[in-house]
């Protein structure tokens, strides 16, 4: 009898931001498939299980192994950081099943994605409409990425940038955003949200380049919209009601 694949998001990396459903699913699984770093982040949960690790670019191998193991009757946990749909393992696995006419029982288990984890550390920057854009040009051409950045900037969306490690592309993206937003627009940089050695930086569109050295494989950037501001060291994006709400009066009456 075929088994099942749990396509799991483990959250930003710490134990406290795991979901109960994710813990249950890992417990139930006898095979764990993960990118090496993620396997390390859940080491405490995988004792006695078969753990198959793979390097970063081996997504298709991980998807294949998950499907094959499930077809053999195993219960498989296929692990992504954050949420598995957000630049994670859910799409390649579902696409591989679809392309090969295979239909194994599966369940997607959501997790706290990096944009939300980083945002929580920065204050409340994502409180109005926001756009999530990955700067990885491995699977999407750079021109298309920059086109989306331009449209998001033009639409005054708060912008959350995943995979900013591609520095030339990051610099171009930020230049495009600067065409539409003022220099004092808040920029948040969070390195390793909820992980050991986490770093949280609140800066602005005119100053952010000072922190280029903070940008690595686990850095998230958030750029405020035209109404975002910095107060008490945190980024606030109003929910759009500032002209309707009198916060001072409401607090003092
Ligand atoms: N599925 C993941 C995203 C994978 S793409 C999720 O939902 O979060 C990998 C990118 O996510 C990294 O380059 C980085 O931009 C971001 N990221 C992942 N974990 C992070 C963390 N703990 N802190 C900050 N950014 C993180």
C-alpha cells in the first residue's frame, strides 16, 4: 500500500515557532528528507528515522525520493524552512507527481514563512498590502524579477525580498524602488530570524547599503511603502486608517 508525503514547513528555524501539526507529522514519518541545514534544525526530532539529506540545488532529487519512498509504503516528511509553498518543496513535488501521473496521498503543512518572521522582529512593516518577491534568478529570468519589483514599487506595495544574496540584482532592485520612494523610507534587514546570532537592522532606503555585509543566505529584506515610518526603533506601516484614527485622543480619553 502506498504511504503518504507530509510536505512540511518548519518555520524560521527555532523550536518555538514550529507548529503542533508539524511535530505530529514528523513523529508519524519514518523517512525524513531535507536540505542539509534544515535536517540540522530538526535534529532533535529525527532520532531513529531514516534521514535523507541533499544539497541546495537538488530539489528534484528530494521530490523524487519523497514520491518513491511514499510509493514503497513509507510515511515521508519532506522538509522546507518557513512554509513549503513559499519558494519551498511543495511545488516541485506536486509538479513531479502531476507530470508523471502519480498520485500519492500528501498533506501540506504550513509554517511561519521568513517574511512574517522577519517582519515580527522589525515591528509591523507588512500591515498594508505587500508583495513578496524572490531575487533568485536560478528559475526566473532577472529581467522578469526586476519587472515585478518595478510594478510592486509603482503600486506602493510594501516589498519583502527573499533571496537577496544575489548582490548585483539586489542593487538593481533597490535602485528601481528608490525611483518611486523617498530616501527616508524604512528598510528592514533581518539576518537569521529566530536563529542563533539573529541580527535585526532598521535603516532607510538612503542608508541601507551600509549593511550590505549582513546579506547572506538567511537574510530577508523588507522595504516600507510611502506611509511606513520608524518609531521607537521599529518599522510601522499604518493600516491605512491614520487619517480616520486619532491615536492620541483615543489613548488619552
Ligand atoms: N520556504 C522558505 C523560503 C525559502 S527561500 C520560507 O517560507 O521562509 C530562502 C530565503 O528565505 C533566504 O534566502 C532568505 O531570504 C529567507 N529566509 C529563510 N529563513 C530565514 C530566516 N530565518 N531569517 C531571514 N530570512 C530567512
